[in-house]
C-alpha cells in the first residue's frame, strides 16, 4: 500500500490533521487550566449585565443602564456606519484622482500624482491625529461657533437641523431603498432589451423619477411631516438638532482620503489595461473623451479594478479600528472598555475577531458576486 502515491498523500494529510488537533487541544487545555487557577470563568453571560458606562455617539437608543451586549451592538453599528460612508466617498474620490492621473493636462496630472505619493506613504494613524488636531485647534469654541443659517461649526463638531422623530421620515427612507431596488431592476431590464433588440432604453431619468417619486409618496402617505429640530446655543453646548462629532469627521475624512490614494492607483492601472485598439475604435466612432471613458474604457477596466478594490474595502473596514486613537466609540473602543470592566479578555477579543471576520467575508462575497456579474463570458 505504501507504494501507492494516493495512499501516501492520505497518510501525510491525516498525520498533519492529528498534529494540528494535538496542538490545538494542548493550547485549549492549558488555557482552561490557567483560567481555573486564577478563578476566571469563561462564558458570554457578562453580555447580559449592566454596562454602567455611556457612549458618546450611538445610532440606537443606549443608556449606561443597558447591558454590555447592547453596548457591543452600538459599537458595531458605529463601525459599520463610518466604514460604509468612507467606502462610498473613497471610491468616488479615488475614481476622480485615478482618471486625473492620466489627464492630458500636465498640472492636473502632477497634482493627482503628488496627492497619491504623499497620502499613501504617510501612516494612517498619523493622518488621523493630524486631522483631529486641525479640527480641535482651528475650529472656534462653542460660544464663537461659525454659523451658516441654522448650521453651526465649532470644536464640538457640525451641528445642523434634523427632522423630528416621525413615521413619515422612516417611510421616506424606505422609499429611498425601494427606489434603489427599482433602479437596479430597470437597469437590468434595459440591458436585456439592448442585448436582445439593440434598442437602448433610458436609465438615468427613470431612476431619477423613482428617487423623487417613491420617497415623496411614502412621506406624504404617513402624514407629510415638516417639523425640524433646530439647534440653539444654551450655555456651553447646543440643544436640539443633530451634531456630527469631530471624532466621526476625523475618522471619516482620514479613511476616505487615505484609501482613495490606493484606489486611484488601482483605477489608473485598470484604465491602462484596456487595449489601445479599443480607444482608437471609439475615437473612430466620433465619441468624445467623456463618452469614451464612460462607455468603452471604464466598463472594460472594471474587470481589472474589482479584485484589488475588494482588498482596499477590506483594509478600510479594518483600519476603522484605529478610531480608538481619537476617541470615536467604535467596536474596538467599546469592547476594550467592556474588557477592562469585566476582565473577560478572551471573550471580548474573540467577539471582535469574529465580527471583523464576518464583515470582511460579507464584503468579499458581495464584491466577488459583482465581479462574477461583470466578467467576460467566453463564447
């Protein structure tokens, strides 16, 4: 039997699995023994206990009397929120700068290149500290806040009017989500019709109508609320409205600017991967430079851009954990506070690792699905 290569491969792999299992078993046994010797219990029951600490920024209701589990969810939502906002802005900014890197205008090309080489060669943590220092030092105190209408900018952040709580606003938000779904479905139908008949259906203005009409109908159907909470200076802080903190602005700007530099190089490489014959053919058809870029170059470059772009989205999401350096209450910050109060280090760190793993797998899966949709199909 040993003369069989298939049998030998099976034996080697089985032996490797036994070795891995033995090492893992020893590590777990040693961990349990050390914890028991220090009278440290293992489990996630602490998530039901009262947290006892406040969180400065939250997307859902939270008070110190709530549990550690709810505090963990608040930190997770803060991480997802700032990461999603930064991904959108970094993508748009990176696309613009990547195109500018190939511009025939010498000055624009050099400025874009200088931005890329400067930003991507300075550690992100230093950039976050720089942005945070600029916001806290250059902005005026609350009593001398810069005012633009009913909006104020101060060391406390950006304070602006905000809709008062009402079901109509929630319905309008759902209308926006419905408009996104309708736009995607209509775009797919337009592509199918073009492939089948050669006729190109309009996409831009029907999508615009959906984004205006659906939220308006939902908003009007549930009472058409118009009430806004306007901020007013009361003592040393503002009352009413909604405040976007300097910590959120710093993290959002830092992640967007830093990641955009890498995305710009990915876009530049993707555009340069398109064969020159494609560009010459589009010029021969009389397309303008903007039309060539939108209709010929970018659709083909997208197949090269998406795989490395996925890595940048993953990096941005994981880099959001640097929020702890500037005091933004993200997942790591809240979990660290929980760890310090409860001593459940293994559970807290394990939860953080599991959550970041799930987020990364979700982003990777979504981007892989999109990459599959735009792939070249061989005939």
